[in-house]
C-alpha cells in the first residue's frame, strides 16, 4: 500500500536514499501518542487548579485520552488499508498538533476533555501508521529489527530506561562489530 502511495507521489527515491531519516521521523510520530500522556501527567495537579477541578476529576482527562487512542486505532487500521498511509498519517499529525493547541487554550473542563479526545485520535495515527510503514518499507527481517528499535526507544522513557539504553547501544554497535570480526577472522 505504501509503495503504491510513494510511487504515486514520486517519493520512492527519497525514501530509498534517506531510510534512516525516514525511520527516525516515523519513530518521533509514533512517540506522539505516548508524549500526549507522559508529558501531560506532571502538569495534572496545576491544570486542575487552573480549571477549578479536583485531582480525581482531572484524571478523567487521561482516561478520555486513552479512550481516544483505543478507538482511533480501531478505526484507523481499516482506513489506512483502504485510503493509503501517507495522507492519513499527515492528517493525523495535523489533528494532533491542532488539538494540542486546543488543549493549551482550553478555558474550561469540557473543552479540555473534547480536545484531549481529539488529540488522542490524531496521535494514534503515528502509533499505527508508523509501524505499518516500517512493515511496508523493510523486508521481514529488517522490519523485525526496526520494530525492536522502535520498542526499545519507546521503553527508554520507562523506569528501566538505563537497561533499555544499554540494549539499544548493543543492538546498534553489535551488528557492525560482528561484521568486522567476521571480516577479520
């Protein structure tokens, strides 16, 4: 599906020549959904004070975000298969950006809930379509390596991030080191 979309837009040379940049951009877009929840959490108490809501009510904004991510993924999967990945990915990221601005400008609780739901619907495009594009662009073996890299980069934000960073470094230098050793041997 992506190959057809890329050929239709004469971008196949760019993707072929800039695969690492392309992969990095996809990773950033995939992380958007997680940033929308993780970066938001420390601000929750202060945001509740600004909107005159107690902390328990403010936790619902996270729940509505996760609901939007879930429903968006269910809807987006079939849509990308039908309409292609590129337009939906770009559209989803634009929706995510605009809804994030809406969240920042929200002056009341219902407005914040609405924009958080819309923000999540846009953010899920990066999560779903980014991974689908990796499967489209790379062969099965390379896709598996890229998915592992995706996962490790997303896990680096978790409490065991030091272990993840070590594993990431091992993966990044391991293959070239093995190739060098095989050449020298």
